[in-house]
C-alpha cells in the first residue's frame, strides 16, 4: 500500500497531524523540532473482505470451471486450495477440475480471511444408447475411432464402480459401435464375471502369429476388434485394434485405441499377455 508523506517544519513543541490511508496520525515534536516516533498512532481500521462468485457447485466428474474470488483491497492476492483434491482440484488461478464422485470444499484465502465454495461431484450419466435400428457405419481410421471413444467414454472417467477392471467392456463397446453403428455403454457388455462379449465371439490362439493374423483379417475387412495385451502396470489389458502398417506380422505394426484413457497408441508400447493370445470379434 502507498502511504502519503507529510513534511512538518516545527520550531517549537507542536502536534502535527498527518493524513494517510491509515487515517489521522498524531506526530508529536519537542521544542527542538525532533519528532517523537513513540507518539500514539491511531490508524483507521479497514477490514479485508473476500468474495467468491459461487457458494455451491453440483456437477458431474470430468468437467472444469473457474471460481473468481475478489478482495476489497487489490494489494492482496487470493490463494486457492481444496479440502480433497482427489474429488476436486484447484489451480492457482481458481480453475477447478472435477476428478471423481464425492464432496470437497474449495477455499479462497487472503491474508487469513477465507471464503468457501462447496463442491458436489456426481456420478457421470450413462451414455445414451442409439436405437437398435441404427445402420451407421464408420470407416476404420484414427479420427473416427476417437469420435467413438468420445461417445462411449473411457475407464479413468470412473463412470462405473468397476471402471478400473472394465477394459474389456470399453474395448468391445468401441469395436461394436464401429462395426454395427449401434452405441452401447460399456456397462452393457459387463457382468460381475467380466465382459460378456454380447454380439461377438471370443477366440483363444496358440501363438502370437495366429492372434495377429486374426486381428489383421478383421481390420482388412474394415472392422476393429479386441485383443489381450499387457502393460507395465497390468499383465492383462484389453485394447481395441484399429489399424496396421506394413505386413502386420508384429505387434509394433498395429495401432490401438486404449480404453484406459481413450488414447490412440502404437502396439509397440505393449507386450503380449502372458496368459495367452486372445481376440474378440464382432458378429455381423
């Protein structure tokens, strides 16, 4: 804060009043003109206030919005923090990101003064299901498969309680939509025992060569299919195979859509699953 300066010229004992943003300050000086800094100061009290544009927010996970906190004194900065960043995190500029179902508080703090916004994160709605009569077909390419993922969702959105083990259901939902044009949420293909492969067939092969040959034949006919691979964190993880280059005889030739986060990756970043060579194809 800027303070106003007052210069007093005194030759005798006097009391000089200085006006500033702190209010009137009495400056006492003695007969020699020396100002007594121990004189009682009486600054005007200014109460700091913080305001926030929302007192409660109810939204579904996977979204974000910005809280705009303000103070009545521009000399102070506002700091944001969350009581549970696993439910809702907040950046230094007040952008709130909803992470998963639950409740949290976003607090705007300024020099000890706080204001709070209650956050309620709800479970995402199940994706709408297209009519069984839908006949839309998709050419097999990266952009269309990303479009399919955007309609169905992916595991890290936690749309289902079992999301972390539903890779097979999400992968099959992607492939099913690409082949049939019928949109089904991942939960449609899931049961407590695992993926039910509704509308498809599950195959197990004796070698990686047989597995890739099956996948290649599906892609050659314009269809995606599901295969069982391994990652650094999971020994058995299902992904959707959507294309290949070259001869298609090695895993690195293939492009996959990963249901974990909806990313399109090279098959070369995976390994074959140690429990076998599995493929699920769509019956059409």
